[in-house]
């Protein structure tokens, strides 16, 4: 009887993988795209901080107390807190309408950022793009797979949208401080 020698392998989710995988696997995302995904990530944290600071100013209890209040809140909860504090402090006015529009933009940005950050990536339809796969399983719609090809320019554009939104929120916050509708302490 002849025994064939082969590399030891393991079947994982339908893929036969050698047991001696290299120490570092290589993903298919080019450096240019990684740069923009990183920019999206860092820019979004700047947006989160600006919304938190906005809430701190409306709380009026100082930065440290504001940080304590917002430290464990989700971004969605901080947005709701900021709008609720504004309404409680200042009532329904033109600034509230602007704030609501900015928070709606922030909601869409968070949704888009989550889609990018929590996706699986593969080579794109062409050399300039990468493919994003996002699996979801929701109570209402069941299991769905979203597939999207993204170019570096599209990712860079989204990073710029986030930075612009962070700037717009900060600009509104400064206007509120100047009009006595938020605290700067």
C-alpha cells in the first residue's frame, strides 16, 4: 500500500488551509486605499469629539463633567443628548433647526463609516477600486450581503465630508457661545 504524503491541512468554512500558514497574511487593500480608510477613521473620531464638546457646552457643567457624562455614550446617544440639551436650554429656534440638520448629517456619516470600517475587503472590479462586502442579518429583512466597489477618490471624498461636517458643527458651537446659548468652560 502506498501512502501519499501531503501538507497537513485544516478545512475551515469550506476552505482547505495549510496548517503552516505564514505568520502575516496579506490583505488585498492597496496602500492608497488604506490611507483613505485611515483618514476616515481618524476624521470620524474628530467628528465624535466635536459633537461631545458641543454637548459639554450645552450641559454647562464644565469640560470634565461633560467628559464624564459622555465618556460611555454611543455616538448616537451623544447626538441625542446634544439636541435634547439644546432644546431644554434654548427652546425651538433657528439654531435648533441647524443643529438637527447637522445631526442628521452625522447620523448618515456614522452609518457610512460603520459600513466601511466593519466590512470585508477584496480586490476591486479594476485596478483603481476595492470591493467592500458587508453581511447583515436583521429581524425585518433577514440576511443580506452588500457589495460595493470603491475607488480611492471616493474614500477620500467621504473623509473630506466627515471633516467638513466636524468643521460645521464646531462653527455652530462657536456661534452658540457668541450668542450666549452654550457655555465655553
